[in-house]
């Protein structure tokens, strides 16, 4: 009888469960997102406009160099193959004349009030695309600055990833692969989504055709991307494909 | 003694008779692998008044020289004095003494090619491997690397920089090996069957004439 009274005084097991549930929610759902900060890309680049609208191919911008290295993000020189600014100094002078030294302020003006020299460079039709293109022209193309793209697949600097080694991977094959390594079976990777493009294996799903790039999720402590591939994922696939998992296969 | 065998084994031969001790290989190595010059003052240390200076390069117990040229003399006076120079990279031993002693498997010899790997973020800095290495080819980072203003612009993307508290060593310019494999892949060649001179470490490259631009 004495013991029962004691347990009643503390409210029984219910408060314990509520506390347990609360700490689970806080630990799993509330705290982890606080470690990530969403950062927008410097420019609203639409793959859709370029791929579907203009019929460009992936390797128009993302291609292998002769030495086997991979040109990930295009430079503004490559952008200028289409978005050519004939006389950037002249356009800059026109902008400065309108808004003063802080040339980026020109983007706050309605399009009708922008200098003619700038507006005639814009090739897009839709309003939001025109806005993005003006962003590109004023912030990067005319002052001649490289675009500081945020790499969703950013890896620490001691990782050496070879695009050349992975270019012939086929996702459909990968889903079927099951191998036996000295009695240990590496089972199929079920969660890989089917896709025609093997880039989708590591890169964001559908990034090749999306209209507005999603924000980059940066870990506020390490600075690394949340969306990138982790070492265990690399290792699992290597094991499954019968590839070596020695340290120096990927590290430098 | 049992050695680890690999189908491919990269090696380097140094003709000691030809070595004049010029040190070009050491410089090539330091540049290629982002080995920081040691500076006494740390401009980012805001507590300099109450902390001691860092070691500079005059403290040879704490300098980093993955490739080190030793001077060997017979100790005699002129005219009997004789001198020889011995460049010493990591020997990439057949059965490396540093590997089994590592408590965290930060160092291993397991990749085709036979290069002894060192993974810096994994290293806990216990320095057991340094004690085990018979060639003194391993170095401990006593200080965070620091490049004088402007010199950080020449940092190479080929090697990751190491923080204070980890051990590092010659990696036989491993990134050059990886880029050689990449080039072979893109040219339709077998990356596991590279030509003998498909890749040459920076130390050897800095002391031998360049055969052709494509081979660099």
C-alpha cells in the first residue's frame, strides 16, 4: 500500500511517457533543422528555360576537359557565348549615369526606367525570367564577375571525385546489382529512384529541368552541404559494384 | 618478412651519385602539397601579448619536409672530406611499420598502386606511426598552417591542407596518380594499366627535364 501511494504522488507513468515523447520530438524534429541554414543561389538560374526552351544539352555547359577533369559550373565566358555583352563599359556608364556608383541599384527600377543599352540585352520573354536575366547582366556579366554558384554536391577538400570514372554508371543496372564479397552479400540499393540520367544518382533529383533552383542547405557548424553524398553512401555503392574501398581511392 | 603485394606498384628510383643536394625536389614537394612555410608570428592570434610565438623554420624538429635531403659526410677535414646527399621521401614500404600501429586506421596500404595512404581528418595525432617509421618520413603538425598574406593565392587544389594535431607524410603525389587515371579514362585507355611515366611525382618532375607538354 505504501508503494502505491508513492507512485501516485509522482503522477504514474503518464508524465514519463509525455516527457519521453517530447524529448523525442525535440531531438528528432526540432533541433536538427536548426543546424542548417538555407542559402539562396546567387542567381535564379532556370534549367527549364535553357534545356526545354532553348534546346541546350547538358554538355553544352557541363563537359569534360581534355585532361579528363570535369568543368562543373560554366564560367561567365561560356554564358557569354549566348548572353554576349558587346561593350560592357558603355552599358556600365549608362547604368552609372542613371543610378550612380552603386550600379546594382538599377535593378530596383522598373524596366521602363532602366537605360536602353541594358534593356536591349535581355533576351527572355516572361517577366520573371527577364528579372533573372537582368540580375545576371547587372551583377555579373557587365562588371565581369564570376557567378559564385553554390554547389549542392560540395565535398570537403580531401575528397577527390572523378566524374570520368562515374560517367558510364547506369542507375537501372545499379538497382539490380547484388554481389557476394567473400560470403558477405551486398544487397540491392532499393531506395535509388529510377532515372534515365545517371547524374540523378548523386545530384538533386530533377535539377536538370527545374525552373527555380532550390536553396542550398548549409550546416552552420561545418559549412558543408546537407544535400551531398556521405562517405557511407560512396562506400556502399563501391562495395556493390565490386570496386575497391581503399582510402586513397577517394581521398587526397 | 611478409609484404603486401599489388598488381600495380608505383616506384621511384633516385640516383644518389647524381644528387648535388640542390633541394629543388624539396621545394617542388612543398609547393605541390601545400606545406606551409613556418612563421613565428600569427596575425590571427589576438592574444599575442600573452601567448608564446610559434616555431619558425629554424626549429628543425618541427619543420615539415615530406621530401628531405640529408647530407652525409665522412667527417674528415679537407682534402679528405667527402659528402653525399640522400633525398628521402616516404619509402612506401612493402610492409609499412606505421600501418599496424595506427589505432584508428588513418594510415593504410590497401590501394592498387601500393602507396601508403594517410587520411588527415581521421588521424588523432597519437604519433605512434612516427615512432614506428624507420625513415623519419612522418611529420606532426605542431601548429596550424599559415601562409603569409598573398601566398595563400598559390595554394594547390591537389592536396588538402592539414590542421594542427595530425600527422602527415609524403603521399607520392597521389592526386597526380588520380588525375592520370582520369585522363586515361576519358581517352578510352585502361586506368589500371597506365604507362610507366603516366604520372611523375612533383619532386622528380622538378629535377628532370620536361619531355612534352602532354606528359606534365
